[in-house]
């Protein structure tokens, strides 16, 4: 968007916020009524002609005065008050907002200005790394990645984003990569009026990416008058730009879900640790990738062994890294060593009480063991840590329903499907959001949306065991047992090893005593034992 157009849009938004346009329209309407009254009554009352002329002049002269006053003052039925300062909203504003004390920021997804438009993973990775570093500042409130990145596909002006995310400042940027050269341009924006607080550009070699991220985070912190807490030296990162680039590529595909994406992510993580064998975070991510394949698609000895080896290496390199213990917990989880998995997750939470993955996977272990109260508690904590995640409330609804907490289950289902739909606006091919979303719609009785999500997910990959399993759950919830069992059997044929989960899954409760279900889970257990042997 041209700068002139952007400035015009910001001015228009500010006129709306200060109610200048509404005041002007109201004044014009009242002035028209007064002039009509004067034209009708002044002559019968024998007023001189100059009185009507003076009235017209006064009305016209008053118009710019009223507009000017409405810019500085707020007109309401409660009187006239000084317009709120920048970053605040008047108490009479229909979009009242409560702002947390202290500085706050949202780091928006960076734009890819590279010639081939193929650096999306790098843009997201740089923005997320800066977000994570800013989140280390105790006095700075930072919007979550999910909240900030939703505007990547929904362009909006600064004021709208600031109000929706309840932040005072926005950090937006762009990345242009050409060969080994990297240009990162940053703008820190006041969300209240859309004007720049600070901007800078960094033209460096790709190898300098870490220095660029450090410089940006430090400069933003200085602009917000806060102090940036430096990462610990044993935080498992790398100083090799090429290894870091492969790690970012891996994360990009890992979050896109689906077996093909996760397998590609594994390849990227493997390249990262090949380049830098001391890169603990990449080893942990590599272990996570193999564990995910085991959990959802293909629990073979090859993947099981690789998950254990990678997580063990991460723990050896960085024993104080919480993510390494989560990786270890996942490895124990897919090996059916639940007590060891729980111990690792407890350690991870001791090191980082706000680590989403530790709460989330710990909750899954507890659910699979039938410890529903503990599972509910952990899922609730996970949702507080990452309030925009769609997976947690949709899984939580199952736990609530199993505990007989029906109202809470429905509320969780509503939260989950709303977040899943928002996520799909950014990622329309994310089968995980489609698969879990259809379960939420089943609980809410929306068969139309259930079928829509099921159809979309199957069209993307009708061999995905995660998709087939969740479609089965959806049809089971609406009472179509035969169709549910058909999909469940297809899921089992493609390598899923989730018999224990299926036996606890309240979505499948109507099938638990069905002969086809009992035979199926028996085969699934046998297949898992053979794969692991």
C-alpha cells in the first residue's frame, strides 16, 4: 500500500475514533433543522431579512469550530470531556478497552520481499525469535504468536490490531534474501495513531542473522524503555546461520502437520544437527518429529529408536533445557513408558512453568492412563499459557465430558472451533485444525460443519491416519456407528498405534463395546507390539 494511502487510512481511523465524522454529521443535521425553522418562522414573525442571513453565516462558521472541538474533546450525554491521550480510549467510546499497565507489544508476521517469495519460513522464524526474546522481559506484555500472526492473512490498520490484541505498540517488518545477503526492515508503530516510533534496516550477510535479531530486540526494548534479559549461554541454540536456517525450515513444516510435512521437517532438523552437532534445540526438535510420526502414523522400530537417540542427545547437550526434557518425555510416551514420560514432563515444568508443550503432552499421557482430573488440570494450564491454541480446548471437552462436566465441555468445544476456524484462515490446508474442529462441531450438533471439515481434510489426504481417526470420532458422536468404524479401520491400516487412546476416547464411547471396535483395538495392539519388536 502506498505511504500516502496508508496515512490517509490512519487519519480516517483517527477521525472515526475521536468521533469527528459523527459529530460533523450530527451538526449538519441539526443546522439543517434550524435553518428550515428560521425560513418558515422568521417572515411571519416580521424579523428583518438580515437575521436569517446572520443565522446562515453563524451556522456555516460554526461547522469547522465544532469539528475542531470534537478532535480535542469528547461530546456525550455525560458532558464534554478532554479526549483520551494517545493509546487510551474514552470511557464513552463504544469500543471500551481495558489496558494492562506497563508497555505492551505485538510482533506481526514479517513480509517476504525476496524475489522468489520462498522465504516465508525465514520471515516467520525471525519474527518468532524476536517475539520470544521480547517475551523474556518481565515488564513487557507480549501478544502470543498465534494472536499476532493471524493478521498475516487479514490486513488491518494499526488501531484495529492494537484494540483487538490489547497492545500499545506493534512491531512489523520485512525480509528480503538474495543469495547470502539479507535485508531486514523493522518498524515500531504506536497502535493508537499508526505513527512510527522507531524504524531501522539491517543489510547483512545471512551469517549475521543472530546479530540482527539481537540488535532488533535490543532496539525495540530501548524504544519501549525496558531492559532486555539476555538468554542463558546454555539455552541450546546455535551460532551457525546455516544450521539455524534448516532448523527454521523444519519448524515451519512441523507446524503445518501431516505425515509428509513432519517427515520433511525431520530431514531439515537432521541437516541442522549434521552442520552443528552441538545444536541441542535441533536435536530436541528432531526427537519430537520422530515421536510425532510414531504417535500418529508409523510406530516402527526405526522411528522409535530415532526418537530416543535424538532426545537423549538433546538432554546430554543441554540438561537444563526444558524443551529437551519434553522431547525425552515424548520419546518415553511413544515407547509406552508412561512413568518415565511423566518424570520428564515434571522436570520440564520445573525448568519452565510456562512451557506449553510440557503441559499439553503431559495432559495427553494422563488422559491415556485414565487420570482424567489431572489431565483436565494440565490441559487447563496449557490453555492459559497459549490461549489461542485450538487443540487444547477441543481435547479438553472430551475430558470434561468423561467427567460429567457437560456445560464446560460445550464451552470448550465452542472455544476450540472458533480458534480452529481462525487458524484455518491463515492455514487452509492444516488437517490438524480440520480434524479436531470437526469433533468440536459434532459436540455442538453442527452436522453441516462437521461434514464440511471432514470433506476438506479427506480431500487433502485421505490416507492420513490422524484424519481418518478424527473423522471416525465425528461420525461416532452423531450416531453413525458403521461409518465411524469404517474410518477407524482405515486409520488402523495406515499405521496408527493409539489403541489406548481410543479406549479412553469419549468420542468413541458408543463403539467401545461393539465387536468390530474390540477386534480392531486388539489388532492395533498386536501391530504395535510387532512394530516395536
